[in-house]
């Protein structure tokens, strides 16, 4: 099972979308092109951008990143439990 990005918006509603390989690799590519700090140096920025990409690819937003970010209150990545443990 994939990790899920859960976004809570300033109006109180939430949306969820999977963090697919496409989302993860495009976020990494964007961070490299923008010159964001590697590793934990831009962890928050990368987390929000990854959540944005997940929402966009899931059809949950069509807004440009900066406009979308203005509407976001919080994000959380939910990791599915391992059913074999």
C-alpha cells in the first residue's frame, strides 16, 4: 500500500491522494531544478510540494502551486500499517 498525502484546507475540508512514484520523482526533480537544499534542508518545502503534486494528479486541484498553498492549513502523510506485523 502507498503512503497517502492528507491535506487540510483553511475552510476545514480535507482531501487525500496517493504519493505515487510519479509524484515522488517529479518532486525530487523540481527540488533539484530549483536548487532547494538537499536532505532535511528543505524537507518542509518538499513535503508541501509533494502533497500539491499528489492532489493535482488525483484531480483534487487545478490551482497553481502558490494559490493552492494559500488555501492549505496543514498536511500529513499517512503510512499504511503493515498487516503482517
